[in-house]
C-alpha cells in the first residue's frame, strides 16, 4: 500500500550550521531520513540536539545566520534547499505546515481565531475573505472546537491553551498540506489535554492523509504517534527504525538510556534513572562519538573516532561500535 | 459589527473611566462641530469672516459681533471659527501624515534590521539634530515659483496650508519612527510572526497585516499627543508671518495681528491664545487617557 509510493519528503545528508565571525559552527550534521505518505516520523532527542533546527530547515525558516551547509531536502522530488523566497512562500502553509510549541504566543492577539484560520486559505487558495471564513469555521469544527461559529469570533486571549493548540492545528491543516511539522506540540499543555491533542492529530492524519514530522523529547508521546523514529543526539541521527524497532529493541546506548528515563506504566521503579552529564554544545563536540563521555559502554575507539551508521535490519540502523559487536 | 472582545473595544471601555480625557474629548468634539458649522453662523450674523468694516473697528461685544471686531472691523467670533478650522485641520492632517511616514520608516527599519535599519535610523537622527525653527523658517521662505510648480498651485489660496502640512510632516515623523521601530523589534521576535512565516506570508504581509495592527494603539496615542504640538508649531510659524497667510485666518496669525494692538485691544490676543491653550491641553489629556486605556499595566 502506501509504503510502495515514493516518499513525500526526502532529506539526504543534511547539515545545518551557524555563520559567525570565527567561522562556521555546524549544529546538525549529516542527517538523512524520509517521510512516507500518511505516516508519522518522530525526531526524538534532548534539548539542543538540533531537532527544531531540522524542522525549521524543512520550511527554509532558519534563524538569522543559520544556514543549510550541505545536503538536500526534497518535497515530492523537488529540491527545497536554495529555493527562492517567493517559491518557498507558496509551499509554506500550503504543502508544508508547522505547529509550534507555544500555542499561547503563536496566535496574533489582535485578530479573531476565525480570521487567523482563514488567512492561509486567502493566501494560498485564492478564496475571498468570506469564503475563507466559512471554511475556517468548518476547520474549527473539524479540530473539535465546540460551537465553532461563535468561537471563530473569539480572540486568542479568550481561549484555553488546549483550545489554542486546536486552533493552531486548524490553521496548519486549513490548506490540507502534504506534510505537517509538529514541534513539541503538546509540551506546553496539561497531560489530559496532551492526550486529546495527540488523538486529534491522529484522526486528522487519517482524514486528510497528512504525513507528520513529529518532534519531541518525550518517548511517551512519541510511542503514541510514530510509525518511524529517528533518535537524534548532538546534531546527528544515532538510531533510526520503525517504532517497534526503536522502542522494543533499542540498540544505541543513548536510546536505551533515554527510554529508561521515561516513566512506564508496566514497570515500577522507585526513582527514574537520569543520564549523567549533558549534551555537548556544538562548539565542544568531541572528536569521537558525542555520547561517549556519558556512555557506560564507551571504549577507547569511541572517543577517538566517530562511529558510522550500521544497518542492522532493513528498517533499523544505529551508529555505535557496540552494535557492531553484538 | 463591533466585536465586544476586540482589543480596541476593551480599551475604549477602560477609556470611559478616564474622566479628564472624556471631558477633553467632548471639548475637542464640540470645537470641531463648531468650526464645521461656521458658515451657518455667517448666515446667522449676516457678515462673512473676511468682510472688512472700517466703520466699526475694534468694537466690543454686541449682538451683531458676539466677540467684537478686530482692527479692520472683521468679526472676531467668525474669524476664530475659521481660524480654528485651519488650525485643527492642519494639526490633524500634519500629525497623521507625519505618523504615516514615521510608521513606514520605523516598520522597515525594525523589521528588516541590519544596514537598512542603520541607514534609516541615522537619517532619523539627522532630522532630529536639525535646529527646528531656523529650518522651518527656511522651508517656509522657499519661493514656490522658482521650484517650477504649476501656477495654479502656487497662486491658490490654500498653498500656505499645504506648505505647513508638508513642512511639519517632513520634520515631525521622527518620534513615531523611533517608537514604531522599537515596538517592531520586539514584536518580530514574537512567535506569531514565525507562525505567519510558517503559513507562507510574505514580508510585506507580515509587516502590514500582522505587526502593524499590534502597533495601532501606541501610534494612535503618539498622533493624539502630537496634534497639540503641531497646532503650536503652526501658531509659531503663523506668528512669525511664515505660516497661514492673511486674509485666511488661523489662530496663529490672529495672534500676530493682535500683538500690535495689545494695549488697545488685549482681548484680540486673549481669544486665539486661549483657544490654542485649550486645544493643545485637551489633546494632551486625551492622549494620556488613550495611553492608559491601551496600556492598562503601565503605572504612573
């Protein structure tokens, strides 16, 4: 079925860095992944590992001085890196949409939510404001906002956090994009609301056939959503595979350690283990494996040479010397 | 349809509690209505504002001339109304015009940053650094005939009015430009700007459709506060004989005429002076009130 189709989004050997006076600081190094139609790929990792930067690169919305250093991002086979601003504007919100972490601040305080959901439709679908507003009300209903006609007339400050995130999803999906990028969409929400939003995204994905690039640091959330998982550490993908591969048989010691920090309902522990140390900043990344200083299995080679990604099965790969032995 | 929860509506509700500002708004409003219906008074009194009557020079109050007449026997009340037309209209147009220039310059500087910002802000600094009064005098003294403007414009009665508006706008945009730039710098870092980029909005769309509406309240306050100072500036220029040219009346040039007769007919100076004072102070109170209404968190 869907797996036979060519991937919607293909990222190959992508490196992203910042230009500064003292040269180029590369933050994301040589990552590759592909997103299949109607599936969800989760990028997982600690803060500062380059997840959000990768997401922004998909939209070519890197922060000032940020730059794609090498590699390619292809949407339906069309290269996005280096595409002119005007062509990119036609893609953003139309073929690739993004929902942000903070639903509190991502809505414009001086417009009603109806107007804001209508905006991408006016920009991309040549709709008149009144047509777009009608469609916006339908979208608000689709994302489960009760009484959408009167809610459309509300300002963001009148809505709760969960409601606002629903509005953000409505905005992102208004033009029925091929790809939805969700950057920690539930981090700012209560646990109960979190579950509702995840269910909603799941339902809408089935309804619209959207592919989702899901970015999170939380394996609990990821396990609910993902078909495929790519685990990132210090700017690299260190393990990649189907959700089952990564969650059930994690191979990289970092993945294992990260999974152990996630509370589980089926295993009771007194105290959740923490990973000692912290993610090295891009400037202080070691020569060898970036995880070596925090890894309990590290040997001499780990700190001198960077491990290459090893294909374990058709779907599963990991970048660790330990994996090769096992 | 007025949305009861729109930020503007909420601000207006807070504004209603500000008594002094409401009072000032009423004063200004009635003043505007009075100057608008000035022709009606002309009919009622049976004289026109520029009509000279040398037989009744510097007359006191009477039924025919409620506030007396000036040194040429013109009706002071009517001239005050027509002068008010000019002064208020100059103040409002010039303030709005200046604010528009300032808004565009401030938005571009703040949003694009970098070299454009540096360039525009140095330009702003230079305009601020120019000594205002000598500059105004020079600008006001430019001979329009020599600029090659069409005869119809140069000869028209309103040319001194356009000149004042232009001069004030060209020198008065700096405050708004700085204000808007500062606010834009902070607004563009807000996540909704990134979200707007995420739905494919162009820079121009983001500047004018997303950032500008968020700046409306400080701009409105700045315009209101500047109307008063523009009216003062017009008075100064007219007082120096460089502003609105007689026979057209403005409060400023009425003051000029009155100064020669300050001992014989002091009231001729008091009336326009008082009106300038009331108008300027009302605009200031109104501006303060709007500021409080738009920014309820600011403490005084």
